[in-house]
C-alpha cells in the first residue's frame, strides 16, 4: 500500500463528520392529500385488470383518477412502470424520486417524471404496509433502489435465457398497449417502483438485498394520477422475493389493478401539475 492510500491520522475524525440531506424536500409542492381523500370517497370503480403471475398487464388512468394495486391469493411483489399516456418519453424517474424522497416511498410521497419534465406523475394516497417502517436489517417496502429483474443480467451472471423477467413482461405489455413491436417498446421500459418488495442495502458490504415481502392478500397501495397515465405492472417471477428471481422456481400469484373515478366536481381546486419550469437554455 502506498502512503497515499494509508488512512490519514485524522481518518476517524473525517468519518465522524455528520451527513447532510442532499435534497431537503421541505420546499417540494405539497400534495393536497385531504382533497384527494375527499374526492376518493366519491369515486366509483371504472376498470379492473388482473395481472397473471410471471406476466404483466397495462392499464390507463386519466389525470384526476385513482388506481389501486392489491395483493390477491398470495404474497407477491410487482414491478411498476408509468408513462405519460400522451408522451411515452415522459416516464417515471426512479433515481430522482429516490433522491427526493428516499429509498422507499409511502403515503404522501410521489413518483416523479424524467427530465425535462420533472413533475409529479402519481401520488401515493394509501399504503396498508405503511406500518412496516425500516426493519433491523435496514429493509423497507416499495423501493426505488432496485431496477427490474431482466434477462440480460441473468445471462451475464448465469448464461441463462429466461423470458419472463419483469423487463420482458413490461416490454410485452407496452407493445400490446401501443401497437409497437417488442424492439420499439423495449427502450421505453424503465427502472420501476418495486411495489410490495422488501429491500435494502447491507450495512457491511453495501449490497442490494431482498427479503420475503410482508405483503398479504388484501394489502394494497393506492395512487392518485397527477397526469394522464399509461401503466404496466409485472407480477415478478420472484414471487414474494424471499429467495430468487429470474426463474420459474418461486411461488407466484396474480396482482389486481383497479381504477377509480371521482364524482364530477370532487376535485375542484386541483390542477394537473405543469412540466418543470427550467427554461432548458443550458447556458447558451
Ligand atoms: Zn421482477
């Protein structure tokens, strides 16, 4: 080890420096949760899809409506992609959502869209797993730290050809929803919200871990659509993600998606958010 790489004499002092939050989020626009809740109380179900195990389905939610993802039959995690239904290049931005809200999201927090839009696309209004908090391993539920299980990583690590990873499931669902070919649809598939998945990073090695999801049939996560949404949800081949994914080994169950429309006038005073106000001149 060269001298340059030896810990300095003040190494412990440097490690002891207190962290600061990268993006203090007190100035984020606050969702009108009370208005959303009163509107939700007037809402009627207008659509329902059942996502088969190891497959994905698409759904559409106009701005101002709600959608609920429910566990049915057994413990199962879901990989969620969201797009602006009118412009697929405006899609969920997992990394910035993580930077703004943290590694896992729950009631009152939002899914944000990619640059140059960077606006809320969906707000979580109900989370029956909100009680879970952060466990002794540093794990929590509904993460924006994972990517989505995919056949490329499986091929890289194990030489496999598996076709029912969430990435492929979402690609097929988007192609079916839009009429695009698989090759056209694939680049629009993006890092997901891992619905019901329990994950974290190990404290000793910093590795991404998963553990059996605490979700049980009847649990749900509900969202308010801030803009017109096209969604796709994959019932992950990992099932409850207690052991492995990227294979047909784990027990898998369906997931239910329901869409609810509030009564006319129930959202008076609410407006769909505008795209981000940065002028995009980038210094020129
Ligand atoms: Zn998956």
